[in-house]
């Protein structure tokens, strides 16, 4: 196998308990995420990695591939790494269990780049931030990059800081980081062996562990659409979007 797409899914969530099993148009959220991921033809395999028997049962119920992992892993990336210890592939994609990809094709440029450029070890996606409300929202992770498209820093705080004037709209060179990752197997296994980083612990952002250990994270900008499910209201929004998308198709 060259590419395995993994969907880490845990039951506990402070704002939306049992999030992967929440009903969305008559099916659990995890099923929508899984089925959208399966549309990504560049992936050889799509699997769910969970530590919860209820999620395991639900995924098996819609004939999805699922693996039970440890309940002691620290982050979603660590859960993907545990699966990478069991199976060998060149690249592993980390697709968030609460990030519904409306355009799975948005991942093709990222995967293609890593298949062709063997020196790249870790990558992710970013999208232009146009809303000042999102810019100051700590639930929206921001990222700044260097001139070659490698991440300099990720933060829940508004970055960069506009020192000499108010925040301009539309925001230029300000990006929303999408929690979608691609890793070479070697980098992922190294990551899981490191202690939790200081910055990672402060920001609660696992990708900072890579930066703290000197790994470069390649970023690609995307205009692809996705829906983040954090609170019950997001499920209503997602339902309306999916219904509209179905009518258009």
C-alpha cells in the first residue's frame, strides 16, 4: 500500500459527547465522514481508529473498516501512529472524525506532492481566513508559514498580530489550519515516541510537537470545502448543507 487514510474517532467530547455517533440525516456522523473519505480514490484504504466499543460497533454496522486502539493515546496523530505500527504503507492521512469533507478531491494535490517528493515528511492544508470573527476565535486554529510554504507556527491566538493598524478585511496572508495531516510512516512513528511538547501542551495542538523537534510541516492552500462539527448547532448546519448539496447533484 502507498496511502492509508485513517479517521481517529473518540467518544468523549466536552462540547458534544458521543460526537461520532451523533445523528446527521439519519446516519451517524462517523458514517458520513467515512463515506466521503472513501471517495478519495488516491487512498488505497480507509479505516477508522477508535478506543470505544460503541464506535467500533457503529462502523461495523455500515460495513466500514475499523480497528480498536489503546485508550491511553494522547492525540489523534498518536492514534494513527498506533495503527501505523500494525500496517505498512508509505503515507498515512489523518482525517478528523469531526471534519466532514465536502470536497474530498481537495486532498489530491497534497497526496500527489508527497508521492512525488520523497524528502517531505509531514504536511497539512490551510484555507484563507476572511472573517475577523474566526480570526479571534480560539476554536479556529491559525497558521503562519515561510516563503517556501512550511509552517512557522500554529496557534489558537490571532496570528500574525497587526501592530500598526486594526485588523484589515479581507484578511491577507492569514490562514485557517485544517486538521488534516499527511505523514511518512517513519516520521509518524518517531512522533509517537516523543514526550508531549511544551508548546503542544500550552496550545493543545499536537502538530506543534513536530515543530518542537525540528520537523518541517509542508502546507498547501486549498479552497476545498469542509464542515467542522463542534457543537449541536453545527449538526443542523451540516444537515442543511448536505441537503442542498444533494439537490444540486
